[in-house]
C-alpha cells in the first residue's frame, strides 16, 4: 500500500518536471523530506466549501466586507497540526461575491504578527490605488480599506497577497480566496448557480509537507529555478477529497492556486466538460473539452453532466495521472439546466490605426529571471500608458535553456486589466482562449499577441505568475494616466 502511494506521488513529481521542461527527472524535487497523507486518508474527507463572505452594508448597491489575514493551524495530515495562514480562517479564505455596478469596500486587517501583507484583486479592473500591489503594504495590526466600483462582466476572479518578495511564501501558507462577479448575464443564463449545491469553488494547489507535517517553504536551487512545487495535491485545502454532486449538471469554478505547477485536468471515464468561462468571464459559446491545461493563476468555469450515472457512482478529477478529487453522484438535480448555445457576446477589440505595441521578453533563470533585461524596482516605472488607450502587448518566452531546448514556462499577468488574445504563435488562439483573459501561459519559445484597453488609472504590476519568479524580480510596473 505504502509503496504504491509513494509511486503515485513520485509520478506526480516526475510528470510535472516532464511537462515543465521536457527533460528527464533528475531534477525532481527532494522526495525524501516529503511526508504526504497516508493512503487511508485518501478519499476520506469531504471537500470544504468556503463560506460566502457576508456583506455588512444594508444598502442595495453597496457591499462592505471584512477580511483578516491571520495565522492559524490546520490538520492536513490526520493527527498533525500544521502552521498555516488564512483569511478569516485557518487556510484559504471566504468567497467574496459582488454584483456588477456595485460599490465595494473591503476592510483588511493584517494579523500576521510581524510581517507586512497586501491583498491584491487578481483580474479586477480597479485603479492602482485599490489594486493591492506591493505599494499598498499593510503593516502588522493595521487596516487598509480600499473601495472600488465593479465595472466589468461576471467572472471568477481571486484575491491573494502581493508584498514585495514575499508573495510566494504567503500564498503558499494559505492566503488566497475566490472573488465572484455576477451580472445580468450570469443571473439570466439557465446554468447551475446555487453556491455549494450545483456551483462549486474548486481551488487546486500543490504543497510540500515536511517530515514533521509542517509546510516547508525552503527555496533551494530547484524551487528557485522552477518555482515551488509540492507532492501533495490539495483541493480547497484538502488532500484527495470527495464531493457529493447532484445527478445532473454541475458547474465547477476552477482556480489553479499553485505557486508554480501547471495542471492538466481531466475527468475519469472519458467524461468531458464544457468550458463556459475563462479568467475574465463567459466565453461566447461553451467549448467541449476532454482536458484543460491551467497555468498558475488561470481560472476556468466548467459544466459537467453527471446525469448518465447512478446514485453512488464515482467520477474523478485528475491532473495527468494523479487523482485530485472524487465526485460521488447523489440524488437527481432539482432544476433542469442546459448547455446554452450562446453564453454572451464579446466585442472583439480591433487595433485602431497607430496602436502602440509593446514587447515583453521573459528570460533568465533562477535569481536572474527578468523581463526585457530588467528586474523589479519599486522606484522605476517601466511603461507609461495613456488612460483609455488600446494597446497591443507582445509577450515572448525566450527559450533560454542550457544545452538546448530546456526552458521554463512563464505565465504572464498584468494587473488592472482584462485582455484578448490576438495571436498565439502566429495563429488564432484556441476557442477557449478567445474570451477575456488576465493570465496567459507561455511555454518555452511561445509568443503571444494580446490587446487591451486600459480603463483604470494608477500604477500596476505585470509579472510572471510563477510566484518564485515574481519574487525574484520577474516583474515590472506600468503607469496609466
Ligand atoms: Cu495574481 Cu500580481 O497577481
Ligand atoms: Cu493580479
Ligand atoms: Cu516565470
């Protein structure tokens, strides 16, 4: 038993290295310090559904929330308390749900003890002053209360800390949560939308638990180079959980919340899913898929149809060969849903003549990762963008592998804006990348052409979303005004 589990976990390690670099597994992370959940813990725990954060403001078009970044402990391994961080809880955070048009205020208290933190709204189009980047540091025991108006369509976004050089560690210990925007489209569509009943948040991460059961965030050459990977997959903070789902259509809001791992997700039994939304909202039409690749920070909303199964049947979600979680088919769904032919309409941004084009080259390795030859400097603005300008940004992952061919993937993410993809490696992007995006995965050698209109002012970051690369300096700043 033990050895087959061990094999499974080692497979997990090898598989990602192969996916990452296409070369052999002599770079697999240090396996022996890892103490993963024992086999008897597999499939034993229910998937936790985080609470929806309560809106404390009675006014109709105003929402007011309270978040606390705190230290805690959580039991990832039976009988072991692991030190962790969480928002209003022991690990991860509540789901914040807002409506388009709402005025939102969030009071964030830093109770982490002696370190600074920030809360960044990943994918949200808000001014730089409310964005929660490294300039918005909250000192220990202080409160930061950004407010902003929701001006973008329905989407599954997320929030996480962004302190300079410490993002990786704080996210790793548990600071992250989902942020839902709803609007007239999401409210009208006949798709599953009952939170925790047929519409589920699914945050997928990988972690390393040390021999003593503690989360280890030790940067070594390996983790600095490839980003922090772990051999224990977690969904909503739990190892190999199960979820009882209605016998019918179910909506999964997937977030790759890992620091560095790329997930290649598929269902067992040759099941497929329909992707209905990408990072920034609904696709125009559902895209039927057998599997989806999600880079760090990317999201996808999926509809899965479980109506062909009997009560008690199991369907599993895998990352390549590694089981992440189990769906157990329950009682028939109460409402009937469709896979709509049309979800929304997305106006294609056409490059106006004279459009400014900027290029961003991702390169370097380890401590020297950089964009356009520069590393993050808080006192330097790298790009000046005019308010309301439409620009083309060309991002290239320069394959800088040693001995030919071994490069690093880099997921690119700009703050405060949703973009469209014009081209991926010279071609039209795949169907599920034709909607709004805020993060895009570039494998070694990839070149992507994006277009966006910059509607919010202030100072924003753009960076690689492998958090160890970001912390090492693979980040720059643009100012919109
Ligand atoms: Cu997910 Cu700079 O952020
Ligand atoms: Cu972001
Ligand atoms: Cu990177």
